C-alpha cells in the first residue's frame, strides 16, 4: 500500500471523525504498508440498522478501499446482557434466538455499505461459550470498581442513587476482550463507546499485545433533532426504508442538522458543503433546497437515481403541493364492523401498534378528508371513499364492502 497523501489523510482522519486515540501512531501504522485489522462491534438489539450506524460503516469502507481488513464483531453475548436495570430502551435483554434472528438481518444490511469480500465476521460466542468461571474471575480481576464508576453514565447513576447491575460492569470487559481475541489494530465506535474501547486497549497491553488505536465517530442526532438516532425511539431513517419514506424522513429533519448529515452520510465534497453552510448562514439559499440535495443523495446511494427522482416528485406533489397521491392503498371495511380506526390503520401497516396510532390521534397527526381526527372512532362510521392520512406521507382510501 502506498503512503497516503495529505488530502487522503484529511478525508480519512478529519471528515466524520470526533477523536482518534492515538492519531500520530495511527498515521505511522497507515504509512507502514501493513494491512490493519479494523474492529467494529455491533449488538444486534434490533432487526434493522439505520443512518446512525452508517456513519461508522462508511468510514470502514474508506479504510477497506485502502486495503485494510474489517473484523466485524457480532455481539451475541453483550446483546444478551442488555441493560438489566431496565433504564435503557436502546439495550433490551435478548434471548439467544432473538439475537440470531436480528443478526441475520444486520448482516444483510451491513454489506450494502461495507465490502463483504474485505470483511471477516466473528461471533463473540466463538470464544465466550468456552469461558468458565475461572476465566470470568481472571478477567474481572484486571480492573477495579472505582475504574468502572469513572465511566460517565455509571458515575451519574451512582451519584443519583440509581442501581447498577453487576452484569452491566461485565459489558466493557467483554467488548474489550474481543479486541484481545482478534488482535485488533484499530477499534471503531461512537463517542459513547470511548470507555469500552479504552478497556480493550488496556487489556491488550496487559497480555503483551500492541494497544489498539481508537477511532471515534460522532453520534448522529435523530430526526427529532434531540436524541441520538435510535430505532427504539422512532427517530431513525432506516437503510432499507422505501425511497419515498427515506426521502420524506430526511426532509423532516431540522435545518441545523442538514450540514452534519451531509458531512457524515454523503460524499458531497467539503467545498460544496462549506458553500451551502455559508449561504444558509447568510440567508442567500433556502435550507429546503439543500435538504432536497441531501435527500436525493441518500436515496440514490441506497436505491438508485431514478428512485431518488421519483421520491422527490412524490414529496413535492403530496407534501409541498399537498396533493393526494393517485396510488393510495385501499382499506377494505366489512359491513357492520365495529373495529376502531387505530386498529385498522395498524392492521394496514401505517402504524406499528394501536398505542402509536392513538398517540398520533392525540397529536392531531391523523386526518380524514383533510380534517384532524380528535378521538379514536369506529371505522364503520367513516364514509366510503374517504382518505385517511397518517403523518405526512402515509395514506389509505376507505372502501366499504357491501
């Protein structure tokens, strides 16, 4: 592998990067000519990945294009730990069967971004299933409780008097031990993973390995503009979302999120992004136009340019011009039914649950023929041919059966 130019290094080590530990050493390793072993771990807590995951996966792909090897760790053991305190919705405790099911979906989606031929997939169970009590005690003896309570989230919970399960303290140790097993040169993670990555670095030194470098990416804020993107929080853009859905969700983000999304999720050149940022700050360009560029880029990357163009046209017609689309799916209503609206739109797939449907009703986010629904009602009371709109982009046409 050739020595990287300054422009190569800038793209690799600056764009979409929060922190590198230790950057000077990483640069020396990159210029050594030796293919590096790049570790990225994922707990398959849910069935799909979203744009928050894409931030790190895109960076891994850049390293692969330079000839380096990605070691993808499926955290089938750490996923089973979850958050025993029950305080984290993003880390549920899972059974081995759930983990296996979720992981298969993950694998299919990972390789829409990362080069499968340059990736080695490893399951934690490959080494942890062989662990006995002696191994666990030996691993836990390498750190003190005080060291782990220094971790920000543990420290806050401890200070507030909230419980911390013993099994939660195992999580960083298991993740760190992964690095020892695969002899990682670099570990990739979000900024919320710095403690766990550093545990891996320390464990490697303890067993005589060269400590891994740590490559931290920023956490992508979700479509709500508040919390990090998470499927459990519903503020995500999925990599398998249909083109119109992906485009529409992207168009719903706050204006201040446009530039970070362009930097972290697209290949739009830095110069163009800087131009957009300056023009929006000066009020010389409508943020909506830049957001459309972002939405087109994402749909093109995950689908194709034709789908992006069709999604843009659909958005302009149904959201900007507020036209009802022609190809609305039908909701067939049997005569005499007393089923509720919330139940029927959930059955049709427009909401994930009746609870979500009722929440949307409370938020005036469900309309019938252009008027907000004020309370859940029997679907049998809705006139034949009525148009039900859920949120900004989902429609149903009521068809009464005789």
